[in-house]
C-alpha cells in the first residue's frame, strides 16, 4: 500500500524517541538509511502489484493516497536526495545529540514530502506542506548561529504569507465546490471558469506556491536560507524540499484543478523567464559558493516553469524531467559544497583554489554536476533543457526559447568561474594539507553523479519508460 510511505517513517520517528535513547541514537542513522534505500528500491520496481490506491482511515482523518507516474518520480527524488542529506549529516555533524535530532527532522520532512506527492485532497496537501516546512525551518537552524537564524526567520516569514494565501484559497475553493477533493474542485471550476471567485482563488494559491518555490519576485528568503543552513540541511532544502513544496505542487494543482488557461500560461512563462535570467545574473556576481548555487537554483527552476507553461505534452514532460534532473545535480553541487566547507573551512571562492589536486572525487563529481546544469551533452541536464526549448519553439514561444538558450551561456559562465576558482589552478595558500572529503560525503557524491551520467547516457530508455508516461496528468 502506498500509505506505507507515510506510516513506516511515522512509526520510525515515534520508535526512535521512545526510551532506550542511547540505543536509538546509535541505530538512527542506519534506520534512516534503510528507510530511504527501501523507498528507492520500491519506487524503482514500480511495475509490481504493490502500487495502487491506498486508503488510510480513522476517526480523526481520512486521507486518500494516490500514485501515478509523476508521484513515482517525486518519491524516487525524495528518497535519493534524503539519503544524500543523511550521508552528509553523518560526516558533518559530529555531536551525537545534534545528529540524532537532525535525523528525526529529516525523516519527518520525508513524511511531509511523501504525503504531498501522494494526496488528492487540497487540505491534506496543505497539512503535509506544513509538516515539510516546519521540519525545514528547524533544520536550517540546527547549528544555532546568527546567519542560520536570520535565514530561517526570512523563510518562516515568507512561508507564513504563503500559508495565509493558500488557506484563503482553500476556503474559497471549499465555498465554490463544497468539498476539498481534487475531483470535486476541478468539476466546480470547469462548470464556472469565468467566476471572479474562481480567478481569485487561483491567483492567490499560485502566488503562495511561487513563494514556496522561491521564484522571482518571491525569492527573497531563498539565498539566505540555502547559504546559511547547515550543510546537510542545504542539500535537502535545495535538492528537494522547495521542489516538492513549490514546483511539484504547482504542477499538480494546475493540471488537476485549474487547467492551462491562457492567463495561467502567460503568468507561468513570464515568472519562469524572469527567474531564469535574474537568477543567472545574480549567480554570476557571487563569491560565496553556496550563495551562487542558491541563485543558480532560482534560474534552473525557471526552466521547469517555462517548460510547464507551454501546456503541451512535450513541455510538461520536459519540465518534469528537468525537475528530476535539477533535484539530482543541484543536490550533488551542495554535497560538494559541504565537502569543500569541511575540508577547506570556507566556501568563499576567493580563498579557494586547486582543490582538485587534493580532492579528486569532489572535483570530478562537481565538474559532472556543472556540465549537467549547463546543458552539456550527453549528461541528463542537456536532454531536459533541449526538450523544454523544442517545446517552446513548437508552441510558438520563440522569444522564450531564445531566453532559455542564451541563459545557458550565462549558466556555463558562472559555473566555470566556480570550478576554476575552487578546483583548478594552484592550491590556494593554507589549503596545502586539505584531503578528500570523508567517505560518507564521497559516497553521496558518487551516487548522485552516477545518476546524472546514467540518466543522460541511457536517455531514450529513461525518457520513454519513466518520464513520458507523466503525460497522463494532462488528461483530467
């Protein structure tokens, strides 16, 4: 039953916090690792009879968990990025109590994200969004330093505004449909698409999701939260939390409830193009490695949004493909930023240099990630970007296709700058004794790099069997 993806982690968190704390602290990492690996294996074997519709019922809740191809892609992304974050936490958090607390928060965030991608009820969706968000707030501040507290405060503040918007929209949709299920709301919207109440509910819900996804001009919290968070929290936040909370939810809500009206498509294309360009230019001027990657995330998410904004089968599948690719290669870049932070003691690129000589695994996997991000063949990022550009061209959005192509040059420029400053050339003074990152971080880097290379090399098989079936979400 799909509901097990919610119940097993929940039971695990409760069990870890029962008596025998010393034993629980020693087993927490292994429990979480097995949990995420189990999810990866189960999702990968999606043709088994396990999948279907699961129903969890009780006197206080009745949540219908539904699985389709988009859900499977997101569950796979959640599990692999969560595993990478867990491995980074093992290497970066030396205090046993703090690491135990982080693992609890990580599993709780996974519960929230798994719930988000499996529910078909807008209020249940909101509840799981808040579970993931609250876990993320606390994870950002795990080190209790001033920058992390400031970043978390900005995230909480803007997320609270997003929450108010979404709850207000849910209230309006409940008035319109008399129910909070996707089916009932979709039917009610279809029967009166020109209603001002419907348009208002759509507008404020979409704005809330733009904030959650860190899109321009609602991105104010994202660079501070990503750059100030503890390294394992940065991996999770940048790799998957904002993708699930903002971007996946946007895709699901538009396809399941609102539909691709001309107004919705126009807004998505404008927001996506602005995010691509402004995020890339902002990344170009950064000296802090993690902050550069944060602005890069804004730009890359813009590609997802403009692809999705076409409303075509090719555009939507390309957007979902880039959503998956971005979760992998951005997580890889933040894992490598964690490796640099641990071994060099800084992420200021002006103080780095020549690290490929002492950190060959980190340097090599970082190069793979930046090539994929820049859209260099045959890596995974190239294929999803090409699909999005072709979809824009076929839909007649020539100017947006040009923006997507030209901004890829900017992407390559700032990532080459990062690679040159951090990894190429002579070793910077004071870094002569640096060594390769701990085994746990190297394992995370190698896994993510292997996925990026493998998906790119075996693109036809992956696209036809795992990505293209996502077109079913366009059939309401």
